[in-house]
């Protein structure tokens, strides 16, 4: 077991988001992912083109909800329903603690590969897909495509470097 920073420990090649990771996730992500906050700003700026009153916006692998909570505040004058999905109950628990009474949405602890997405106008995958097994990624992409309304957006951010071009 080695320290990966910010009081988070991981076995080599066995990163996990369970346990104590959730408590220190926001600090760790900000330090370890280049331009992490700038990506949030890009998403907020793009959201005006895709989200309108009665839109649904998903955040896949929402972790502690930081992005979608920020997006909700940014679009406070639009009646958008935000849904954050994460498989780690510790992450969802923190996300639920962070949300305000004005948050128009929910956080759900669920497995995205089996979750039935409703028709939506924007789906965000912010550094999530790289932690998903390559064998099921295509099915998730297919579900995303089917659930997007015409003209909807799928915003995918990743930090991947692989010697195998299929995964790159």
C-alpha cells in the first residue's frame, strides 16, 4: 500500500474510490488532475447551449458532487433537474451532505452500467470512463447515445495514456 497524496492510500495498480478516498477526494483531484477546475468552467460555459427549463443533466461518476453542485448554482435561473450517479456510497453520502436546499436534483448510489438513463439534454463523464472496464464501455456509450435528446451533449473528459492504441 502506498500513499497517493492527501491521506489517500492505494495498492499499486489498484486505485479505488472506496474507504477514506471520499473524505479527501476533492483536494486530491484538484492537485492531481491538470486543469481540473478549468474543466469545470468549460462545462459550465457549455451548459447554456444545451440546458433549458425542464432539461435533465446527468453527471456519471459524480464522486462528491462538486461539479454538478457548481453547475446547479451556475444555472440557478433555469429549472434543470440534476442527477449525480456514483457507485461508491461514501462519495454519494458526501455529495448529499454538500447539497443545499436549493439544489434541484439528487445523488444516487448506483451502477451506471445497469442504470436506466432518462431522456436528457446533457450527460457529463468527468474523469469517470477511464475507471470503467473496457469490456463494458461501449455499452455505456450506447446507453448515453440512446438517452440524449436530439441536439443533446455528451461531455467526456479523460486522462488516459496507454501503450495500446485501442485504449488510447
